[in-house]
């Protein structure tokens, strides 16, 4: 949430330029660092769904992570998808 002219605004989406800016500064924005985000998932390594060839649904990833005591924010999931996600055929 940011305040502009004393009006609180919640930012809910980032454009490509913003995501690239954040990813280029991993020390400042660890939630935009694919390595940092992936390291948070170490405790999920034994989960069979983490090894599915087709990948894992982002919401399911958050559920599994939460069940292991790992709190993933949406931006971390986006970072993981951008870095490691599979392209789906159009």
C-alpha cells in the first residue's frame, strides 16, 4: 500500500518493466530473486507434486508450502513462475 496525496492505494499488479527492475536488484528485493525464492522451498523437496513433469499449480504450491510452515507471498510465486515455469503451448 502506498499513499498518494493522503490517499492509500494498494498496488495489485506490476508491469514487465517493474518486474525486471525488481529482479535486477535481488539484494534490495529478495521476493524478486529466483534463487532466494527457490531456497525457501527446500523443505518441499520430498513432496511428490514438486516433481510432476507438468509442473504444479501456483495455488497448490502455496498450499503445500503453507503446510510445511513456508509463507510464500504472491510476488514470490510470480518470481518462481517467471524463472522456472514451463511455457504452455498456445
